[in-house]
């Protein structure tokens, strides 16, 4: 079974923090659903919210 997941993180989060979060997501999925053999996680930043001047 293949799983494709999209995840959005706040802008400015350190790449190592994102990397650790992705591994936690993968571990949680495989623990709950061992039949999932391939997990593809697409990481994006949330869009910036315009500030009023």
C-alpha cells in the first residue's frame, strides 16, 4: 500500500525540526498501519499572512 500525505508547516521553522516531524509522522503511520509500505510526504510552508500597515 502507498500513502501520499501533504503537510504544511509554519514559515521559518528550522529544517531539522521539519525533518524530525516527518519521521514522527512516518513512524506513527507505520505503527498504526503496518500494511503501508511506501509513504510519500510533501512538505510545504504555510503562506504568509499579509500584515496591515
